[in-house]
C-alpha cells in the first residue's frame, strides 16, 4: 500500500473506497450467480481488492491516533474484527432461513447494503480530506 501512495497520487481513503466497491461487486455477482457459474468466477475476480479495507483502516488509524495510544486502539480494533463476524453470521443465518423459499441469495444483497456504511464513511473522509476540512493522512 505504501508503494501505491508513494508512486501514484492516491490517498488512503480512495484505496479504501476501491476495496469496499470491489467487495460490493463481488457480493452482487454472488447474488446473481445462479444464472451461470461464470458469474461466480467474475465475482471472485472483481473481489480481489477486498483485502485493502482492513489495511486502509489500520493505516488511517495509525496516522490519526497518538503514538502512545496505538496499542489500545489496535487492540479495540482487533476485538471488533473478531466480534463482527460472529454477529454477522447470526444475522445472515436468520435472513437466509427467512428467505429460503423466496430467494436465498438475498443475504448477499443484504451484505451489499451493509457495506454502504463503510463506503459512506470512506467517501465522507475522502471529501473532508480533499476539502482540507480535516488534517490527517
């Protein structure tokens, strides 16, 4: 990620947006993969950038937080990263069981809807960074 920022005029926030959009396209393709297995493979190819999201979050936090509080912040972030999948699994299972007879792939569309939260957050931070309303990375 350092190479992207150093050699190309790109910010942490735009890398985060690319990662979230990549993940959203992947799950949209999964939702419609029952029309053909090739759509599933296209979705996996489009979702190749989804690993950039946690890297971007950690990069932005390391640039914003005080040096003596980085340990506390990253331990809280690690706790959240381990709790969210457990809660997400319960929520997705409930939705899947409720929509099993109607359209079972609606869970993927639900995940896309939930991904609008980090997308909106990255876009908001990107806007604040570009308008120089906030000093940060």
